[in-house]
C-alpha cells in the first residue's frame, strides 16, 4: 500500500509542476488513464489535501479547455489530409 501512496504523490507532484494532462501523466508513470484519474481525484484527497487542491485546479482547467484542444486536433488532422492529397 505504501508503494501506491508514493506513486500517487509522485504523479500529483508531476502533474502540478508540469501542467501535463491525466493521459500524459498516466503514460509517464506506466499506468492506465483510469487509474491515474482515480488516484489523482480520490486517493490524493486523503493523502495530501493541499496538493489535491492544486491538482484539482489543473484538472478543472484541462476539462474547461478540452473542447478547444479537440477542435484544434481535428483541424490539424484535416489540414494534414488535405496537404497529402495535394488540394
């Protein structure tokens, strides 16, 4: 159980310091996105409340801008396909 708590705190510190996404954090620590999200939202609250508040703010920010990021990714994908086809 100690290893799980240490991993949770390490992921939270990483996310708070880099501003990375949950997916990026999960990839970095070799865990699933679901596990990373659960640890950062549920387990972290009992381990370190102040770090939890920082991470929560970051997660809320990412949730607020996700529609913009998704739209940008789609735009780039279609521009790329357009360039490949020579239009």
